[in-house]
């Protein structure tokens, strides 16, 4: 019976077996928070996400734990334990486009104390019919213009401080 369930899981949740580029990935932002912090809550019809345009770099997100240490005098061995989990801060870089609704929401969010919902949609991979989606509950910690030299595009850097464990909807 255990083998049956493992086989069913492999059929239902087959994982990608080839690498994939980020080409086509999008990030949307919403001032609305979900009724429930799960896939159904974030995907509810009342949730409207404005796509943030002209993204150059999506940054990274995930979990990182503090490492707590203790050394007893008796044995002088440094003991290590996992401490607080931090789901990180995703820094994205965009081409500055003042007419972009997603960029406008992120700019307003940087001045706000409120949390926002973020939806990252990855491109549909080979053999997939639906994309992988990550939903994030964030505080927008910064919105900074990145000026440069004569041959630079005007850019904006935004920090999304992730407040809850990301909700990952696997591709099918």
C-alpha cells in the first residue's frame, strides 16, 4: 500500500526534470490580503494583482535559519542549533517606468505600514500545462531609484520583506 501512495504522488506531483530560464516570469502585487494564507486564499477571485513591469532581476527568496551556539566550559565544544527562521527579503530591479501600475503600487507600499500580497508566476516548463506560482505576504521595505552614468537605463530597486512562509503552487 505504501508503494501505491508513492506511485500516486509521483503521478500527481511529477517534478520538472529539465532546467528552465526565468524568461517570461512575472511578479504581481496587490494591496488586498487573502482571507486565508493558502493557495485558495491567494487565488480567490477577489484578489487582483497588478503586474510589475520591466523587471530586470527577480532576486531570490527562501528560508534561512539563524544558527544559535553554546559552549559549555566543561567540554569546550561549540554546540549548534537552529534558531529563528527568516523567509528573507526579495530584492527586485526594474526599469523605471512611472506609468506602470505595479510599480506605482510598490512605490506607495514602501511608504505604508501595511502588508501586501505578491504573486510570482514562473514560465510553464516543458511538459507542464500550468505554471508554478509562489504567493508571498510582504512588507515593501524600500523603493530606491538607481541612477547611473550616461549609458545606463534608469532603474528602481524594491525590497519585499517576506513575512510568512511562501505558499508554493506546483506546476502541473
